């Protein structure tokens, strides 16, 4: 029998439907792969083996009864930011020690309603704050990829590093992830996987631990564009429990994958050509444009003039919202509690011990920019910049552009504990330079593997779309995926 863990999500679903193998067999194959790989990769924080087997057995019963749902029996990994009923949900933070919610997030409930099987909870940057998955209380995730001729451990990107690493290393058929400033697209680019951040409001935020409420959005990381489309169809949908959820129909995204790009206009923003950008990133970008043109698309130079302000504005807005959202972790009702001489002392001691260094840094930044005397100078000004960024995109789309092509990241994956990155937080923040604009404007963006750097590490291209037009991104992403051709699977060393 073919190694069941090496099948795409679509092939797994089809094989289950045809009864070529059982859901329990697929689940056992993944559980075996996790058992062997996780000590080296640290992608899973918690493996829910017994629950996975029970869900797989239920799926087999439905498959045998010809009563299968869209994802019947497909094993998935769940980012630790999503609430899973009676299962470890800690946002990879010490402050949420032993928290097991009494409820299920809307997105994961949608997946279970469609028959998916939960393999476990995936590692991530603490509270989704990070670009390398090194801030987790459970330790860094290791990228399954290694540079040619090197044994150095590389980061998988963040904050959804566990999701990207698990998909890349064949430890799950697909994974849920979240994206606040690039946390789906950057790790997807670093691991040779496909990740899409849908339009803000396309997926419910209910039951997802909040980082920055006006920026957070759930989405899938998968091995192929088609797999990501299949997952998003199940994840998306209106939720009355989330006031920002869009009451809009969810299309069959997979049906759009092979639609092609003939007649589309692809925008190329001149502001994304930045000083110091590696030549191989620029070359790959041009190659992506040639692929799209060869399939019938027209390429058009555009201007997004406020792009240079996106990163500084993001690192005011996101920490400000984080400092407000994280005020609830005080040791009173759930999670870690460190006793003190009075309640104020308990608050301070709990938060000092419970939050990691990067979370503390962002909470302090956020509290500062919201404080009296600085609110107008920083937070209000950043929100005005955000409006201008959104208007730049609106003008480009109004001028006939159907999608925008950019690099996904400024480089390939870098080493764990990289001294330059860890010594200078701003260098780490610059990893999000191509992705934060999409969150600031609430737009959909997809990262697709498109090539490799001189060391053989994967590089991704990003497509940015109109609000609620993820279908065009899947169609254009598929063209890039097919044109790139190459094998985007790491050589197994674990």
C-alpha cells in the first residue's frame, strides 16, 4: 500500500470515499509518523491519539454507510490557538497552564461537522506573537527542511510554525492556522506548503484565543492549492457569535482551482522592490509574473504608496490590541496562578511568570501607545495610516487589477537561535514586511511555493486579492504551483 501520509488531502479524501483504505488506517499511519518525528520536530504539543481513533471509527461507519461528509476521515492538526473542548488549549503559553475549555471554536466545530479527525494540538509562537516559532513555552519547532549539505536546524516561521512543519513533514493531511500579520503565509513560504489568509470575516474568530482582534483571521495550511481550497470551504461560514463574521455565502473554493488566469490583470506594486532584497527573490518574482502571463494574464505596474508605513503602523495597532486582550490573564479564574501578599501582587507575579519575553515586550509597547498623552500621537495616527493602506488597495482594484503578486518573505528560512534575529527584535519583525499590509486592509492573501534559494530551501510567492475573492487567488495560485512544478517536500532526516 502507498504510504498513506504522503497522499494529498484530496487524494486521501478520494481514497477513503472509494474505500481503498479505512479512516482508521490513515489515522494510525499519521499517529505512527508523529510518534517518530515529533521528538525531533516538536510540531505537536498534545497528541489526541485516543480521540483520533474514535473519530476515525465513526468516520468509517459513515463511509461504509455511504453517508460521508466533505472531510470524512481526513486527519488534521489544530493550532493551539483554537479552543478544542476538553483538550489542551494554551496558545503555547505558561499563563494558560492546564486550560481545557468547555467549548469548541466555530472553525474546528465546522471541521468536525464535516467529518475531519483531530490528531492533536500544534505548537506555535506564544499567543501568536512571533515570526519564527521560537517564543513558545514548549520550545521552538524545527523546520523539516535543511539547507543542502547542512545539519543546522532552521525555523519553520511563525506564528503557525507547528502547523506548517507538521504539514510539510507529512504529520497531518492539513492544519488550521491563524494570521495576524503573516502567520499563515510566512511559515508556509518557509516550509514549501500552501497557506491562505482569507478575507477578514470569512472565518469566525469565536473560540480562537485573541491576539489583535481587528487583524486575526483563521485559515488553512496544506500541501497543495486544492487541499487549501477544500479545507477553507469547511472552515469558513457565518457565525452569529462573532460580530465581525461576514454573513456571506461560502463558495466551493475547490471548484475555482483549475479556472485559470486568462483575462486577469495582475498588479505588481513597485513599493515591494526593497533595498537589500536578495536577487533570487527578485528573480523568482519575475518568474512568477512570466508564468501568469504565459497562461493569459496581463501584468500591470501599480503603486501602493503607503506600503512603507505598514510595518510601523502594524507594530502599534497589533500590540495595542494585544495589551487589551491579554489583560484577562490574571490568575483569578483559570490558568497559572502565582500567590502573592494581596490580589494586586498575585496579578503581577502571575503575569510576570506566565508571559514570555516577546509577549511582555508587545504588551508593554501596546500599553504605552494607548496611554494618556501618547494615544493620539501613536495609536490614532496608526489607524489613520491603516485607512490609507486600505485605500491604496481599493484604488488598485478599482483600476482593473484582479490580484496582486508579491514575494511572500524577504528570505528563506533562517537558523534557530540566529544571533542577528534574536538580538534585534526589529530584524525579526521585518520578516512580515510583505504580509502585514494584507491584514491591515483585511484582504485575502495566499502563499504558494514557487522555487528554491541557492541552498535548496523553499521560497514562496504571495497573491493578494479583492475582499471575499479567494477564488481568484486559488486559481492564480494553482497556475504558479503547476508552473513551478518541482518537488516541495523535504528530504527526511528525522
